[in-house]
C-alpha cells in the first residue's frame, strides 16, 4: 500500500509484448511481483512487509509450490481469492491485497493469470511469515463485515466520463486498466476510517483525488496538466521532457508500467486526461509560519541549483523541472520532503539508465529542509503556507 518526483500510479510499454504470455502480461499489469517479492527473495515467494494500523502484515507465497504456495488451488479457488479476497481454506485476506479492484477483472484475464502462475512461475518452497499483529486484533472474521460494507461498490460501472462515439472503446479500456488490474486507486484515492478506499471508480469525484501513504503523497490524477505523450513517457520510461518519477512509484514503473503495450498506454492516458477536475485543485494551508526565505535560497543554491537550475527548470529528459511539478504544487508537501530527506531514483527501464538524486538526511537539519521546501514551493508552487521543522519530522517518522 505504498507509492514520486512525479507520481502517477498505475500500468506498462513493450516492444516485446508478443514474447510473453497473456498471463505474464496481466501479472505485469497487476504488478503482482512488487508486492509478493521480498527484497532479495525469490519472485512471487512472498515475505514483503506492509505496515498497517494493526501492525505489519506479510505478502504470501503465490508460486505454484504445493506446500507453501498456491499449488493446491483450483481455478475456482484462485478466482475467489483474486476477486473476493477469500483464501482456499475460507479465511478472508487482508485488503492490502487490492481485491476490490481486481473484482473488476474479466474472466479471461483471471484465467490467463491462473495459467501463468501454475505453469510459468517457478515453484518456491518458502514458508509464509506470520503477521506481526497482536493476538487480540488478529481475528479475521471482522474482514467479512469489511467486505460486506465496502467491496460491492467495486463492481459498479463507470459512467462518469463522456467521450465521442469513436473513442468509447479506448475510454473503456483505460477505465478497465486503471480501475481494475492497475489498482491505481489503492495509492491515489483517499481512505476512510476503516482504511477502505473512499471510491473505486470514476463515478465519484473522490476517486484518484490524491492520498498520503507512508510519508509520501500520491497526487491527484484528476488534474494532470501534461500532454498524452508526456504522460506516456512517464509511464513507459519513468521520465519525460520536464518530469521524472521517483519514490514508491518508481518501483511501479520498473516492475509494471514499462511493459505496457502502446495501445494500453494510449488507453490509460486517454482515460486519465479526460477526468473532470472536481475535487482536484490543490488548496493552500491556512495560517502562516515564520521562516527565512534567504536561508531557503542559500540552501537551494548550495544543494539543488547545480541540477535543477536557478530557475528550477532542470534539464530536459534528465533532471525534472520544479515548475508545474506535481509534488511541488501538491497540497500535501510529504513527497517533496521525502525526496529531499531520502533522495530519489528514477525507474530502471529497458534501454534507459536510472538517475539518482542524493539524500540529504545527513546533510540538512529538519529546519533547513523546511526552509528548502518553503523556498521551492514559494517560487514554483501554489502559494501554500510555509511548513515548519515539525512537518519534516512527521514525514521522517512515517518512513521509519
């Protein structure tokens, strides 16, 4: 449930799509490997930790191993787990698994996924890790109530967007990929008190309107101010003429969206760029905090201007511009703070090298980081109220 010099979260490019099976392609669209593979672990063998209000939960082994994985699953078992979040033995899965989105997937895509996992993924006898949730809170039966309350909306049809008759098929494909296997809303849609996504499709103005997760702000996808080609470049390569992707979204591009066919890339771009802009305009915070613009300017000149330039325009296709950059104009400064604090790296994609921005957590104090953020947002943002060192500390704590 994570997530960006420019985060736009969902799906894939490939000049070699014909070389992989339909199930392999759908696994990439769904980004299965990102969640079900621990760092340094075997692909799809589980073990990756996810932080929740109840404690850490660990992704499970979904290789076809008959002891530790899903090798005993029939197609019916698999379909029920993917679409309904119910395991073979009947226990409900935690909704860190985005089954409310996967519920929208077609029968064909689910069947292709099943065939891929059973026939192409190497079996790995890696035991599943026990979740770090206190015993009193680990009961699964409340998840049945959670599903009853929140999951059925995932099946509703998207009728919010209107387009020309000749573009309806393109729009429908984009909606399917974004709302279904791409599960973009898992990061970019705000969550309620029960950690449910507040909307699952474009019928709601809340859908894809931006959310803060684990110290990163996944920005609204309802007000993307770029051309279709630039958006496709970001999803395909991880950077464009003026922007770059980093943070948790970098992994999405590396593992998933770089493999998107041109047709699917076009469909996703068409869908996202045709959203109405309700509930998407960043709003400046109320109040004011005293800070020194001079300090921010001096620090920016020392640490940032060599790459981003005094004018903040960066270098085309290499260093992202800070002008009209989504993490600079975002209502929540979390991603901008995170990039300065822990650095950033653009995705590793086919035929392209990855660029890295250094981390300044050991070079700047919280006060200094706040001043840099205020200088950047003051020059190229939306006039939001300045932040303080307390805002920086809050983001740092969220990433521990």
